[in-house]
C-alpha cells in the first residue's frame, strides 16, 4: 500500500480547489448570456442540453434537407475554390483552410477597423480606437483583451460583401443542408495584454479548447485581416473532433476542457495551428474542439461569418454576450 504524503495531497487539493474556482468563474461569466438566449428563444434550452450528445446530434443531422443548385455562385469573390473539396474536408477533418480574400477586400476591412472605435472586452462602456489600446487600458484601469465592432461592421461595404458572398452560403448549404442560414457576422481584435482574468479569456474564447453550442449544426468561416504568426494569437482547431466525443464530454455542462484531456482523446497530432497572411480564410465545424490563443506580440484582426440551421439570435448576431 502506498500513502501519499500530507504535504503532497494538501497541495493537490488546493490545486483542485483553484481549478474548480476557475471553472465556476468561467461558467458564471456566461450565465447572463445563456438566460438571455433562453428568453429570446425557448427552443434554445433543448438545443443547449441535447446538442452536446452524439445520439441527439445524429438524429438532428438526419433532418438536413437536400440542396438546390445555387444560381449566383459564379459571382463569388473566392476564385477557383472547389466546393466539394471544402465540404469533403469539413466532413472528415471538421476544417478546411485555403480560402483567400482579395487584397482590396481585406485591406478595406482593415482600414475600416483602424479608424473605427471598438468595444473592449465585449463591453459597450469600454470604447476606444484600436491604435489607442495602451492608453485605453490605462484609462479604464483594466486589461483589454478584445475589441469588437458589433453592428458597426455593417458600415463597412467590404465586410458586407464577404458576409453575402454566395460561395459561403453554398458551402454551408452543402454541409448543413438547405436549411443553412446566416447567424453571425463579426469583426474583432485580440490584443496582446497581461493580467487577463479567466472570465475575460473565457468570454473571448481564448486559451481553452471548447466547442460551440449556439445551434444544432453550425459552420464558421474565419478570415485573418492582418498577417498571423505564432505571436499573433493564431486560431487552433482539433482535427476530427467534430465527429467523435467521449461520454464524459457529452454528459457535462462544460464546453471547455483542458488541452491534456482533449489531446488525450484526439491525439497530440490532431491540433492545427492556423497561421498565414492577411486575407487567409478557413472554415470549421465549431462542434469540433477549437480555441483562439492570446497574442503575445501583435494584435490580431479577424472576421467571422457563421451559419446555422435555426433562427439567429438578434444580439449574438454580431457576437455580443450579456455583460454584467
Ligand atoms: O478567436 C478565436 O480564434 C476563437 C474564436 C472562437 O473560439 C469562436 O468563435 O468560437
């Protein structure tokens, strides 16, 4: 029989308490948003409870309706993309990388973002110009990890052109079924900063593998609007994790799980870190585990166009949670 020393087991239980405290803070930060989702659409609750379980998901996927041929897909800004190859990669890997925005488009969105005030940490009270990030942190007396444009993004014609591009909807319809509809459009910065709380990181979906549960079936297109390397907070996706889920990750309220646990299931080789030049686009099934990382040197500017199969939430359409 082996006995652990009192010192070691004491340290282990302190660690467990700290870990649970962090988890509780992460959940607590999201509760006001969950309650608001429920009030806006009562069908959100069964989705939120059941869409994490594989049997319920499989049943829902059976409802995907066949797609009618899209007539305007030739008007896309993404030349030379093979839709069936994209959909095939999504089915097997959960991820396709290799879309490219025309330079005129990503440059126009980046110029828009540079001259337009954004909202720090999703909070409309923390408004600042991105170039004044350091001053804004001093002024508001707190780290500002993200800067969102919310509905202001619709003032940028290039961003609206990406949102409405017929190829994106065509890919979404071939993957999700003809019920596919636009449910999000957002543009935001992630800033290098220190001393960030767990709750702020959680709100910004940074630093912890998680899966999204905003709808039964979803697809997210992401576009980098600045060059992104390992110091710019690249997005990470765990290949194949959209198709397979251990029981523990189905029967928990938590959407976030430790890297150790996630990689233990899907393999050390499964994560892809997406780095690339300004304009790079990738599309993922966000039921697969993924995360953003906190930039260490340069801010990251990114756009998301998301599709689902249920009516979109008005508030969350531009990525806005409820902040207390
Ligand atoms: O900022 C990122 O790269 C992560 C975004 C994310 O996790 C999400 O939209 O669900």
